[in-house]
C-alpha cells in the first residue's frame, strides 16, 4: 500500500455513491463474510475513516445497499410484467423478473432478505399484491391477500432454493429457466382458480 493510498482524503465528489457502488461489487465478490468498511473505502479511493461521514456503521452501509436492491428488484418485476397483455401473464412475468434479479445478484438478494423487515421491502410486497389483485378482481380481500402471499412465497422459495443449490444444481441455465416457468405457470393457475377465474 502506498503512502498516498494510506492517507487518501475523505473528500470525494460523491463519496456516498462511491461507497455504495464499491460495497455492491465487494458484496457480490466476497459475500457478507468478506465485507468490510475498510475495503469499501479502499476501493472508493478514500481513507478508512471516510465512510463515517455517510455511514455510521457497516450495518448502515449494508442497509442502504439492500434498500436500493429492493428498488431494482421492483423495477425488474415491473419491466417483465409490462411485456404481458393479460393479468395472468403479468403475474408470470413479474415472477420471471423476480427470479432473474435473484439469479443475477445472488449475494445482494440474500442480503436483502436477511435484514429486518424495512420500508424498502414494502415496494415488493405491494407489487405482488397489486398484480394478484388485478388477476382476480372479484375475489374477496382475504383471498387476494392469501394468494399474494402464496405468489411471493412461490417465486421467492424457488429462486432461493436455486441459489442454495438445492434445486437444479447440474441443470443448464435453459433447463432451469424452463423449470422456473413451469413453477410460475402452476402458481398462476392456482391463484386464478382461487379467485374464481381461469388461468
């Protein structure tokens, strides 16, 4: 380590963003066990004390990264849902977006759901409920809530098991995608039937 690196100033044009970006990369590379504020600071090109100007602790930085992850997840879900032309297909599309996000960002995905429930996670819960409610508009509020939980549990459970290598360990990406779509189709059929509609 050079003298310049050791004494890097905390001043930075946008230190908060630089730390989040460095932290996101570090998280995917090393996971939570290898995640330190000191390493984030080094990658951002500042002194090890500099993060304290924006994040009071390691947990604060991780919480910020997780919160942004929920925003990205909701955006990916919405983008995939918009490709569909009917409520049932939108429910499948939303699930595709959810699974794709988890597969592309495995460490971030784990971090997001290892945190205490936060306001940031509400955007995903609300997205599930809104899409389910639109798919079964005539169902009772209780059925809509129950099916929203079911839809979320299905997509989250599947991609979670994939990330833990409990499902599809030796399968190709194409085969795993086909398997995921089959799960989403079965989930959607169950939701539609519960709501008195046809899938």
